[in-house]
C-alpha cells in the first residue's frame, strides 16, 4: 500500500465517522424537537381554558366597573344637589341676618348719637 492509498483510507474513515456523528446529532435534534412539540401542545391545552376564564373574569370586572361608575355619577349628582341646597339655605339665612345686623348697628349708632345730644 502506498502513502496515497493510506491517506485516502484515513480520509474515508474520517468522513464516515463525521457522517455518523452528524446523523447521531440529527437524531438527537429530532428527539429534542419532538419533546418540545409535546411540551408546547401541553402548554396550549392548559392555557386555552385559562385564557377563557381570564376573559370571563375581565368581562365581570368591566361590568362591575360600569356599575361603580354609575354609583359614582349618582353620588356626584347628589353631592352637587346638596351643595346647591346648602348655598341656597346659606343665602336665605345670611341675607336677613346681615340686614338685621345692619339695622341693629345703624340703630345702635343712632341711639348713641341721640343719647349724646340729650
């Protein structure tokens, strides 16, 4: 055997080993991908009902928020009415009171002036 034949045989053996290693890697990759597909299918199966429950919960929360918004609007309206009523009562009570105080003060001054003159 010549050196060329030996080097060709070594190259052929190396190529065969490299091909076997590549085939083994490809088989391992296929196994890993199958496991990954099963895992993702299980996640999808478990996630879909959870998403449905989440959507139902969110719909319920939105309904409750609409109710709370209605309640807050009613409270705001009642508060505004109470404020207006308070202002009206204040004006009704304050105006005569201020007139009475003004009359009393004027009468007091007039009384003092009249008393000083007498």
